[in-house]
């Protein structure tokens, strides 16, 4: 496999772009000096990007000039009307026109999702594309989906999410087994909604196909445990869980900061524990798992947080590289085939 | 209002009882030396309790001997069959037979809920009782409900929860205004399920009745902000949110502990910041808001965590005292009257 990975980047989306996006690319390159099998298509204001990029050590790229930027504040519909020919639009379209393998944008999530569906189309057999995110646990990282694309889900949706989430996990962490669990309010088989119970029994059968190990139900307080690594739920619950975790983390770290600067002793103590605390912060730095991955389309699209900085953007770029290199779309198609198979076996 | 508050306590439920429950009562008394307007009915093994309680500075109590204990491990149905005459059963029943104002148990939640419904009955006009909990925020404490009693909810349920949650908040914090918000995946009026949208418009009307201020939707990451203090959601979402917050908090504090004992410098530093860190831990100590309050029954029942210690149990006792003193049940009835009124106005 020596084929180059072509990564398309919307240079204009999100706060402080294109400075953030250009710096993010540079950070990605510096962190991955051992890699040389990638190429960037950069979409945006050519003269602006040229001016800024020449000071950087970035090679292997081509700038495609676009003069429309989709504003983050526009409602999705107006953004779509005005968005054809924008940096975001062309960045996605390049998977059809330029043989690009993956698209990355820090622009508006809703607009990016709708545009991606329009341009790339949904995979055969998938009803609803999903938004997947990364979430740290004690042993590494979870994939969690759906994070808000589908507020109401069917059994078929949840099963698709399981197979697609497993494919994503396997692309990002090829040496690990995907271990799927359904988010629920108890771990016993009899707990939860009828929808969850019927999904549970289907996933038990799919477990035998070898795409993932099905670990049953998982409760919210065990997400960070690391016994499972693909957490499946509907978009409403997933979004609430993700944001509640974010809020709790901010609440605790804010209170901790206050405590550690409360008086002169604690200030000295903070200095003494500077390196361990830095390690702690570093390990749990949300920029390392920022953004979301769209699953269920014919091509992969990654969304970086609009408000993240260049370091956060560089990690989204790493996700792009890994899922293209790991042939996530092929893995998804392969996995979805198993759903069809057990459906046929049922008949 | 000089009427004594009568508090019934299941002395046998939960881990390490009755030692935990006896110690918990003593801690409550020591922390509230200024209060003398309460009386305890203690349900459990009389000889055991007598033996242990005589060493404590606990007065104002009466022991009611019960020789059946509902095991935490029994399924709800078997527990119910065997449970008549148990310490838990009699503790609840005392609201009907002994003029008790409130019941407290650290036993099995499911069994306690079913027994409470059977003995106390659901309030007129309430379809489904709810489980409410306390959740710290930057300005004080939230009331959050439902935490798992009702995994699927109607508009009527969510409106009942809002009025009952406001009544609970007002009983616990009589000097504060109850500010209700609906947990959702966005804060704009158009976001969320149809159920949430129709509930939103009803709560807007109820806002004018003065029981609470309706603050609209709240996202998971704003629960700890403190702009709202009564967070309303269905039992599935509430349970996932609560447990996810718990898991996140444990994950962060475990990692912090590891960081602060990583080497000799950080160990010294931990000593230096002992008091600020203790203050931090103390402020966010989960024992201070342990357990849950059952809302929607004709009498108040409080559930302490089975695994909490005597300090945690003492805080549940404080909740019992406050909601009895604050006449929560009367407040709930008053608030529910307003739902009836706007329903009649609609006709």
C-alpha cells in the first residue's frame, strides 16, 4: 500500500482561519516526520493562503482558489443556497472530481453535513448518516455515535451505527479489537426501551460475524472505563451525554484551578507539581480528540471544532490521514454487508 | 410553625446498616445544633439498634421493632412479596399510621419506589412519580429530574416534573427562585423533538403563574453553570446524563490523583496545597448531594445511596428535614393546581 493519501482541506472554515488551518497543517507535519505519503488540496482564498503558507515548511500541496466562504452564522438553508463554489463545497466535491480521499472542515456542522450528503450521497443500505466523536477512556479512546445528527433512531439505525463505528475504530486503531456497547440506564439484559432490547438481540447475532465484539449495555458512568470502545446511542442521548461530560470536566477543572491559586502555599505547590499537572492536562487535552467524523456517506468527511486552535486542527488532520489510510469506507461497506446477510438468513 | 417534624428512618437498608444509619443521625444532630424541632421514628431490629444507639448522643426517638429486612439483592417482585412488615415497609407506612412527615431509606431503589407507590399512593393528577436528585452548579445546587423512574415520558409528565421540581427546589432553598429548564441538544426554540417543543410552549404559559421562571432549553454543558436550577428531562436521558457526569468526575479525579503522586516533587506539592485541595474536594463531595427524592406521591420519600457512608446518610436526613419543614407536598399540590387551571383555560 504505497498509494498517497489525498486530503482536502477547507482552509476558510472556523475561527481564525486560514491562520489556524495553515498552522494546523504545519503542526501535523512536524509531529509526523516519519510520514511522507500524503498530499493536500487546499481550498480557499489563493492569494491569502499563498502569502501565509510561504513562510511555513509545508510542501506537497495544491491551492484551489475559491472566493465564497460559508459564514458560520448563516442558517443551513441560506448557507446552502450561497454555498455552491465555496471552499467547503469544493473541498467535499474534490472527492468526486480530484480523486481526494477525505475532506476536512472547521466550518458550520449542519451545513457541512447537508452539503456532504448532497455531494457524496449516502451509502447504499444506510438510512441515516451519523456523527461520531472520540472520547478518552482509561485504556485509550472510545468512538461514540451518534452525537446529534439523528435525534430519533430506529433499530436499523443503531445497528448501522455499530457496524460503522466498529469500522471507524478499526481504521484508527488497527491493532485493537472494536468492542461495541449500547448506552443504556442499566447493564442487565431486561433494562431499557423496547428499541434497545431488540437492537441488543440483533447485535448479539452480529457479534458472530467478527466485525466487533458485542459487550452488551453500558451505563454512563462506565464510558471512561475502557472495557468497551465503540459506544452506540441515538443522537439525542449521545449529544446530551457528550455535552454533560464536557460541562462536568470544565466545572471540575475550573474549581481545581481556583483551589490551586487560592493562597501563596497552593501557588508554590502548583509550581512544584508543574510537570505532573502538565502531564495530566496534556493527557486529557480536549484538542486531542476534537471534532467529529461523518459516517454513512460514500466518502469520509471530518469536522473540526470551529473554535479549536491550530493544535486541535492538527489532530483532526491526523484523524483524516488515519481513516483514509485505514480504508474506512471499504471497512464500512464490508461490515454493512453482514447486516444484509443476517437479514437474509432471517427470511 | 412550631410543629415538630417527624422523620421515619429505615435503619436496616444499605451497606453497613444500622451502624451507618445510627452514625448518620448523630452527624446530622451535631451539624444542626440550632435545631430541636424534629423527632425520629427508627424502624429495624430493636435490640441491635438499642445496643448501638445508647453510646450516642441521640435523643427524641422511638424504635419500632421489625424483624424483616428487604435484601438489596432480591428482585423487586420477591422483595415486595416478602417485604410487608419489613423496616422499609413500616418506615413508609408510618406516614399513614404514625403521623410521620417523611420517610428515608438507603435500601433498594426499585423496591422502595414500588412500596412507596403502594402505600402512599400517587397524587391526584400525577400519572408518573419521578426521581429527583441534587447536582452542584457554580452558584449552588440544581434539582434534576427524572433520573430513571420513567424511561419514556409524555408532555404531561414533563410539565408535572417541572412543577414538582420547582416545589422541591423552593422547599430546599426557600430564599431562591426556581428556574426551570428543559434538557435539550440546542438552546434555540426550534431544536429538539416534537415532545420537547410542545412542552416548551406549555411551560412558557406556566411561567406566568409564578411557581417558577421558565428559562427555556438547556444543553448538557450548561447544567453546572447555575443560570437554571431545576433541570427537567425524561428518565432515560436524566439517568444517562447523571451517570455520565459521575463517570467523568471519577475519571478526572483519578487521573489527577495519579498526577499528584507521580514523583517526590508532586507529593511535596500535594502536601503544600493540602488545604486548598481539601476545600476543593469538600465543595464537590458527592456525599453532600447523594440519593434521590421521590416526587408525585402523597407523602415524601427520600432514598439515600446504598453505598454511601454515614456522612452521606446525614445529608439525606437533612433533605428529609428541609422538605418536611418546607411543606413540599403542599407546594406540589399548589403548583399542580396551576396545570389544571391552564388546561381549563384552554377549553
